[in-house]
C-alpha cells in the first residue's frame, strides 16, 4: 500500500510523492520522463512491489508537483530527489530514471554517489541536442498548451502495434501528457536543452544499468552505447520497445531492473 504525500522542495514548491512504507526491502526511486507523471510507473509497481520499497514522484512541474516560473537546472531536479530522500529518512536507494529522469539520475550518480547503491538509466542520453528544438517546444507549449503535442508524443513513445493493442493505456498516457503544466513542461525542456553530462560520466563510479528501446526514435541504441562507453561500471540491456520501455516492455524492463539490483551491495 502506498500513500500520496507532498514534500517541500523550497521556494513554496511541493513535490507529489507516492512512497511505500518502510518494509525492510531495498528502496528504489523512480523518476518520470518529461511530459509524464508518476503514473507511467504503474506497470513497474504491479510487477515489483514485492521486491522493493518503491518511491515514485512527479518531477517538478509534472503531475501534482508544483513549479514556479523561474528557471531551473538539472541541479534543481537532482536536489528535489535528495529532499524526498531526506524527508522519508532514506539513507541510500537505487535510482531509476527514464528519459529526463535518466538525466537526473546521471547528475545524482556523479554528484551524490554516497546516497545510491546503483543507477538505472532508461531510454536516456547524456545530452539532448539540438537545444533549439527544446526551446521551440517550450515556446510552443507556453503559447498553445499541451494538447497539440499529444499525438506526436505518443508516436515517439510507443510503437504502432503497442498503440493498437493497448488503447486504454494509450488513452491514459495521452491524458497524462495533456494534464502536464505547460510551465513545468517548458522549464524541463529548457533543462534538456542546457544539460550535458557526458564530460562528467567517467567519474560515475556506481554500478549502472543502461536500458534502451530497440525501436526508440528519441534515445537510440547508439545513445545508450555512448553512455556505456563513458561510464566505467555499466551494463546494457536492449528491449523490444520504443521510448517508454517501462510501459511497452513492462515484463522485460522489470526483469532487467530486478536482475541488476540483485547484484548491488547495499549498506
């Protein structure tokens, strides 16, 4: 059983957190992609709640987490995670981030390695050029809201066969995207435009599992291989999915994370 709670992140911003109670199992923190909410992890929770203490949260400006219209950085998003961990009295956890969440994971692994025993980087990259694309997208949602982006986002996130076979889940994800705060989406687009973790990744000494989608048009297998080359203690899995592999390849995603976590040495 989990309970939604709100954790202060400073400057009047609170973060929506769905945290299982302490249960003696290792903690894993899940971080969503831009345009999604913690609901994107429903499949993982259904498959792994017996293996972990699962903490999932809405990234700042997404779902039920607040945001102000002030510029944020990857450091802002990383510090949000540390505030959640402190509030829940979690000394150490595994961190699993997908897309934008994976960028946050890289920053945390480089700058706060002591708080984590391992990192999962799913459908992500060390940087997301060109910056102009993200600035244009931020401008578009500020002016026109989220609705015009929904269909194109669904096309990038899921293969056609998955969309056709799972209309109910696709409708839920479309509603998730539509409900995202335009300011939150725009500010996180600006984080994607400005962040480059690649130079710092050789210093990421934690064990890292990289998960790629074989049919992902956004963060390709080549981008995953770039991460694997840069991170010393990394392994890579390629799943039959597009961008949101935690949903489309839910079984193999969960298996890969569980297998990786079984190798970690925890405090």
